[in-house]
C-alpha cells in the first residue's frame, strides 16, 4: 500500500471515530461527560480525549464545565440541509420501495383531530386497486392506520372516541372495550392489520412513524383489495411495513433503541 493510500485509510478511520463520538449525543442524552463519551464509544481514553478536544476547538462540540454537547456551530452548519425537506419528501422513497416490494399501494397519513389524511401515496400497478388519493380524509377508528394513531397517541384515541364511533361496515369496531383491547395489541405488535372495517373489500396494514423527539408524527401503511391481502398474508407483509415505517422514522431523525 502506498503512502497516499495509507493516509486515506487513516483519515477514514479518524472520521469514523469522530462519527462515533457525535452519535453518542441524543435528544434523551444531549449532555455527556468525557467519561460517558469514552464508555459509549469504546474508544481508548487517550484517543477519545484527543478527538473531543479537537472537536471542541473546531466548534463541533461545546463545553460547560465538565459536560459536553453538540456545538452550536455544527447546528448552524447543518441547518441548510433541512431547507426544502419535509415529511412527504423525506419518506417518499420509502413508500415507493414498499410499493415495489409488496406490489400494493402504500400511503403516509397524518392526523387532524378524529380524522387521518393521506399526504403521500405510491400507487399499485395492478389494474384492480382500492381508490386512494392524496388529501383523502378518513375516520381514525375504522382501518389500520387510524388504529395505529390511537394506539400510540392517547390524544388521538380521545379525539376519536369523543367524536363518536360510527359504524361503516359490519366489521367496524364501535365497542370501546373491544377497541381498547385491539389498541393494546397494536402497541404490543407494533403494527395494525384490518379487513373491511371502513370499506367492504379493502384491507390494510399500518405501522407508526416517529419524529426525532420520539413523538408519533405519521402512520405508514399498505392498502390492497381483500382478494390480494388476506389474514394469511399478514405474517409475511407486516414485517415489511414495520421495517418501512422504521426507515421513515430514521429519515425524520428518530433513533431506534439499541
């Protein structure tokens, strides 16, 4: 290996260590001591101290007594990267990839009171499909996406129950006790799968999308006719929906538990 190659490899290793240090800081742990940084990264104490001092000099970190945090200069430099980006743009590749994996339509929903609204959509290429459009508004209590909202956001459940649990089909759940049992199951599994609760012939699987502070910001789901999506398909498809929702969460700054 030539000197230039050795130098390049060394620089990559240094950058990797710097990344390890910066990734120690989270919304839950915005301030850390040098000892905590060293323990979290697993780097040798002397190496960690040297790199932390360098990051401090360059404005990547700030220090208050013995506690470090992400530097305001780094925050300022990162700001232009967020301009023009929103939840729809950030998650659009995830919707398209899930659509391509499953062959079915995928959608992103946000909540407004007792309703959920489609804000982004990747349509199936099948000729037989459930009609979905961006801007479509639906109740929370009927369908998998609404149940995910209610399961992971108590305010959503209160809004839905306060608005009234209207029956849309014979499978719409209008009993609060039954609904709460289902919501507990959604929280345990991490997703919801429903069949013909809002429209006869329609089925869906949905999972939560979280923001950088850990709050529920949206729900991601796939929608299909019941002839292509049956209860027997959930075991195979639900993990794909959950993985897509986790990817969307990461793109919005959420860090999954280690």
